[in-house]
């Protein structure tokens, strides 16, 4: 075997071993996604339309935190619900900002499995037994 062919053989073997080490040592990566939802209504009259932003809902994949903010002082509560399913069944966690005076938020969190898909719903309602208004939903990944 010539000197140059054994050098090429050694280089290729070394490159293969290095690639295998990198591949085997890399931890699986999950690309989580954040979500921002706006619950709003629009009222139109003779002079134009007015948009009222009742509630903002947020889901943050880093740490699996969520938040709902009441933006409008109408006496309504802002609500956010996070839903997901896994081998343990279906799960729903709800937080509410019951202040009703605007400019306040409520927060929640739960350690979810990385890569878990969640459905997030935000709305506002009048009191604890009021019907949901201006619901908006989206999906995210923990």
C-alpha cells in the first residue's frame, strides 16, 4: 500500500469516527413555539368602527408559562385555557384575571413534556357564569 493511500484511509476513518461521535452525542432538540392571542370586538357606527381589545393571552414554551391580561375596564374577566392530551388522558388548565378593571394579568404554568402540542384559547366573559365572548384559539408547542 502506498504512503498516500494509507493517509487517505486514516483521514476517512477519522472523519467517520468524528461524525459518529457528534451524531451520537447530540441531544434531541425540540423547537417549541410561543403564542400570542388577542380577544377583541369591533363596533361600527355612522362615524366608523371602534376596535376593543378585551384580553391578551400568551403561551411561552420556555418554562411552559402562560398569561392572560384584561385590557378593558368593562367589568368582564379575561380567561385563558391550555388544553393537551397525552397517555394520561386529556388535560385542561384555566387561569382567569377576575379584576375586570383593565390593565391586570393572571399567570400560570405547568411543566409539560418537550414537544407537547397544546391548544390555547382566550376570551372574556361577564362574571364566573357568563358566556364566553370573542373566543380566539391557536396552537403551540411546549
